[in-house]
C-alpha cells in the first residue's frame, strides 16, 4: 500500500485525482492540500510514500517544493504545462502526467511508483482501464478546468494549436494539440480518422465511401488512417 497526498490548487483537478486514487487498491489517500507550504509542513511530521504535485501554484512552485523535499518521497507531477518535464525529471520524479489526465495514463504512473517501492511484489486486482462506457476528462478552457463526460463526446476537430470538442450539447475549445488528447482518450472508444479528426466509435451513424456520418456532420477519413480504421471496424464486427 502506498500512502499518498495531493498538492494542487485546482479543485477540479484534485477531485479527478481523488476519484482515480479511489479506484486503485494499492493507493491510500491521506490528505489533499491546495497550498504547497501546508503540504510540505505536514510531510515533515506525517511523511507519505507518494505525492501528486502540480507545478504552478502560489507561494511555492512544484519545482521549489521538490528541492525542499529532497527526494524523501516519490513524486508524480500533474501539470497542464509540458515545458517543465525536463526539469521535473532532473529532480527524479517518478512520472510526469500532462493534464488532462486519463485513468489509463494515471494508472501507468502509479504502477511504476508501486513497482519502485515493491520490486518483488506482484500487483493484484488491477482495475479495468478501458471501460466501455462512463468516465470523464478535464479540459483546460482559458483559466478553468472543465469536466467533459466521455459518453457525451461526438468528435474532436484539430485546428493548428487548439482543438474543438463537439459534444451532444456544446462545442468546447481548448488550447491543446490533437496528439495530446489522443493519448488520454480510451482507444477502445475513440479513433483518429484524419489528421484533423478523432471520432467516438459509438456515435458513428454510417460510413459511406471515405466519409463518416455523425449526427448532422460528415467527416472525411484521411488516407493515412484508412487502413487502421477499417481494420478496427473489422475486428469489432458481431
């Protein structure tokens, strides 16, 4: 069992991590902190095995926190900014999770932490990583994190340095790249069909020639993605 704490000043990000931790049998959440100084003071009297740490926070940044921590616990960085990754690994972080964080990616990180602590013990009772329904991700929209239910997503369109997520009720625009979102979406439910499009498999109404019909939208299947997409459909035939 790994005792862990969360240090993050974003309530929605903290709520997501709490939810993920509750699904992993070898993790025990001890406390959460929205102020890194409070987390550091508490650690000095109540040490834990693993800390989920945001980078950009008031009073003390995640990098400053790790310098003061001096490798006394494993750290998994949870950040919306990839530019701190190199500096993070220079401080021996166990993993660097880029927001929005999928449960699959989260589990890979904590599994690594567990194996570093218990190299000879096999993990039992691993949770289901690719549930067919349910689940959600958090998307950064301007200054806030917005919760998006996976079941509501119809398709995602990439446009240069931002993407539009089309759901049943709205369009959500976020400053991310397609590759980043592709990593956090369950591969059994979402597939890249074009350099500019990711679609939810269960929302496809029909496929005609090289086009996919979703609700009232017609999306092209890119030449690069044709073979992989049609092989996936073939494997899912009843």
